[in-house]
C-alpha cells in the first residue's frame, strides 16, 4: 500500500478531535495501512484551538506540512478558516456550519466573526459545509458531532466504508455505539460528492 | 504480537508492562503524564504505582526500589529532572541493582513548558546512557529494552522522548504483558550506597572507567546506525530523524543516533568517508559538538554555522529548508504554503465556572496596585486577567514573592500557587518566608487535584494514583505549622465572602495565607455535581459589559446585551458581579 493521504482535523479543545484521530487510526489498523498522527495535549487544549494530524499510509514523522494536506476536517468553521493554509491546492475542506466566537473577540472588541462572512472568505476552497449540530441531535446526541463530521468526510478518505464504521464501533464508548453508528451514516449521507 | 493505534505514551506504558516493570513513580508534567496515567488505571496495575509529590521524591523512591533489585520506572517532564538532579548525579556513582529507567520528556517549542532544555545534556553531565527515540514504535522498543540496558551497565538510563513522540500516534506492534514481578531484597554494601568521600572518589573513577564499554555496547545494540549512499552525509537523532527520512534526497548518506554516549571511533570512521556533513538535531548541539571534535578537515554544517537553529521544534518543512541552505537539496519538495488567514486568536482559557477566574478577579479588586508572583498550573492563564506577573518554575511564586517583599518596592506582594504545586515545592518557600519575616499574601488555589496535566490525584485529593483512599492532607495545618499566623479558607465561588477574607488579609502584616478552596469544575462535572445554569434578564441588562470583562467563556455579547450560553456551569459569580442584578439562576417552568 503506497497510497499516502494526509488529513488534518481541527477544532476547539473538548470537541473530540482526539476521538476522530482514534477512529481514523483504528480504520487504518483494520485495513493494514501504516498510520502516523500528532495531537494537542496538556494546557494547550483548555478551550483553545486544537489540531490532530493523521497521516494515512505514512511511515515518516507525524507532522503534515502546510500546503500539503489532502483533506481538512473542521469541527468549527472559524478553526477551518484558520487552518486553510494547510490544504494543498484543490483539496477539500469539510467543515461544520457552526462556530464558537473566541473570548478574545469580546476582550479586544474585534468584529464578531459570522458564518456567512467566513464562508464567503473561503471562496476558492473546495468546500463542504455540514450541519453537524443538527444532524447529531437528530442522531440522538449533540456530542456525536465529531462522528457526524467524520461520516461527512468519509467519502474523500482512502479507507473503506466498512473499515471506518467498524473503527467507530471499536472506538466509541459501548453504550453510545448504535447512536454513533447512526451519526456516522447520517453524516455520510449529508456529505458532499467528491 | 498485536498491532494497535496508540498514543506514544500509551505505547511506552505498554512496553513497561512487557518487561515487566515492578515499581512505577513520577510527577505529572506535559508531555510525560500519560505513561503513569495509563498504567495506574489499568484494571490490574501489576507492580507498585505512585504519583509522588515531586520529581526528587519520585526518583529517590525509584532508586530505593532499584537498590532492592526491582525494575523501576520514574517519569517526569524535562524541567522535573532539574528537581531530581541531586539524586540523579550521585545515583550514577552508586549505580543500580534492578534496572532503573528515568523518563524525562523534552518539549521542543515549549508547547506546554517554561523552557526548552535538553535532557541529553543531563545524561552527558551525569555520565549515564540516554535513549532518544525517533518514532512511537522505537519509543516502545527502547522502553522495553531499557531496563536490561540499565542492568547491563549497572547505571540509571535516561529515556528522553520529545513531545512529538509522546503525543504522536502510530500503529505499533506490541508484545505480551508479563506478570512475574520480582520480590525486593536489599543487600547492604556501604562502599556502594554510602557516598562518604572515601567511597565516592572510588565510585567516580569506576563510573569513568565504564564509559568506553557503554559506547561500544550501544553500537552493538543497534541504537545508532548508518547507511552510506554518497559523499555527503546527514547525521541526525530523535524525532528529527523521521523528518529527515521524509525529505532526504537519494545519494546522501544518513546516520541516525538513538543512544548516547556515541562511540568516537565509530562516528569518526563514518565522518571520514564523506566530504561534507550536516548535523540536524533539535535543541542542544549534543551530536554536533562531538562531530566537530572528530571531523578533522571535513566541513560540518549545523547550528554553529547557522544552518540549523538552536531552539524550537523541527518539521519536514523545516528540515527541507536546512537541506537546501546547506546545499544538500536542490529545490523545494513542499509547495510554498499560502499565508495563514487573519483569524482572531483562540488561546487556551480558564473553563466556564473555573474558580481561578473568580479568585484572580477578587485579587485584582482588593489588591489593585500590587505585584503578583504566580506559579505553574492552569492559573498561569490568569496572565490574561493581569494577575500573573512572574512564573519561572514550580514553587517559585512564594519564594520570588518573598524576595520581592524584602526588596522595598513599596508595593504589596500577592502570590498565587495551586495545591499540587504548593505540595511539590511551595512548603519550603512558605516556611522560609515566615521564618524570615516577609510581608506578603500567599493565596493557595486549592482545587483538590492536579488539574492542568490531566486531573491526577495528589495528597489533598483523598486518593492515591491507583484509587486507594488516603487521608486528605490539611493545607491549613501545614501552613500553620510553618508558622503562618493568618490562615483563612474561603471559596472564590462565594465571591462576596471571598472578597471579605482578602480585605481582612490586606489589613494585616506578615505572611498571610488564604486557602481558596473550590473543586475543579471538570472534576465536579465528572463526579456528577450539577448546578443550575444562569441566565440574563435582557430587560434588566444595561449592556455595561461588566460580565464580559470577567472573561467567562459562557458569556457572549449580542446586540448590546449579554447572553449566557450552554457552557455555563452554574458557579453564579457573574450574578454577584452584575451591577444591575440582571443575572439570575435559570428557573425551569
């Protein structure tokens, strides 16, 4: 297997980027593909911007270079915008529609960022916007937004649907398994066509 | 044999169980904490496991276990090794019985640290072997083998993964966990274990005589290796090796260093087969200095020549630039990335309902024109609130503060320190401040847990690392026994009462201790503590933004009015701060 595919997952500390990384990594193990990852731990994650690098098919180091990610998955629209420079030309950004306004905006009286403004600033990027919050609630829990987002992004991944779904099953807490399977499938249905 | 996708620290923990390690201790510190955290929550933890109160205590415990023949692991972050340096330096003289591995996790780029020191230099200083993994798999394999290396050399071994190993993930091949633990026995030998001058002089000589054998052993074990491909060579080590492998063009030789000390003759014969050498290593020029000593007429590029920086962490992109600047690579491999977009910063912040925010708010109100020495913990984020003026190392809030209190600045000194940090190395500072008559206020931010590094229990929590009940130590009793006459306890969530306690302290002299006690909001949530959230009465809200200035992430400002989001954890402090009484507890109809 010499397919190399670099995925960057970004969000805010507490949104579940680590679980997303675990699901993608587990899917690689199921498929027998080497994988490397890097993520944010410690104080750096307290409500701040966080990122998980997942390098599918890589046997090198864990870091993705700016301008070379094959896919960017954002759990927060503003964080997707912040990390856009990681994408290689023409690679897709799959992002949640919602955003949390950083406290720094109020503290420094900056203009409050809004969905429409960010989406128009992202013109020129291959964009797939997902109503992760709405879908997760319909699947049974707003906490499943990260799995919804993985489902939506799954069509771009060089990993089989079966391996990803099995990885979701193995990775999430047992009592939330069927909820998360549903979230994954609903996310996949809501995803964009590659 | 099993292949799993694991965090570096989880793989390291697993490797220790494959040995198996008999005795585990350490003090939490990013990026090292998950090793003990993984081991301690295992349903069958195997050997003995403790969170120690600081790194010196931890290492001395581990040395004790090793002298009884047990295999001991002691974990800490790089700066923890400063605290443990005293036992480290002399344990190299005395040597070990059971394998002793000291994991000192380095943090290039200081992602979560106060400096970027390099533990390899400590290993060189102490003259003990040092292992420096370049990947998660190698970290696993090195940890598994390090105990045998320690027993073969009869020395402690420093294992030095960096953040990008500890907090990287990878598919890893794991071995079987073993359960045959050793029983300890201490065989007395005063000439080894009592370092009076007559003994230590001989021990020092013996340590020096061991060195050539260690260098050869590390080559035999295959930690250091090379491939000759041309007349130019890159020498690298640790995580940087993984970046070099990604971008190194064909036809350039590669040497990877995974263990120290490096054998001179072996290194020298590699250098002499090349016309140019580039050394790429993060932080201190440990490899580079030795390469320069041995290079003769072969030009060496690296930190000294300005091709590679002395600080920060590397990446494939950074290594590409080093190779280009030294003429080892002709053109870019990675596309020239676009400039990042201008986006408002989202730095880490104190949680909604965090007691540190309320405490810092109160400190600013009662001690407005003061100096605020602080310490290491979540509350260092009080920097954003203007109540953190200094942070240097664990426990230094009280001591920097007492130094300032004796410096006649004319300003009150109000220092803050967390419960775990106070127990780690704040007590001696308090004792000293009281003994020498400092005039200062010490606020112990007691949230009952070591929160920042991942909620490890400590002596105030009431539990040990493995969840065994342990009587919570009384901070009040400790402070009083240090001689402090003013010791008051209050919760910063009861903000009005807390302000009164601060006022009472302001009106006294000497060392005044306030214990600001309120459990961490995350611990509370995990324990199922529920408080009703608060809401803003938009009719009554005047849009004065007093609550916004408080800085709680659960409060947003929309259409000139405050609104409380679902992040609210119900601490209620904003309701007491609001001058219009517009914030109240939500009442469900």
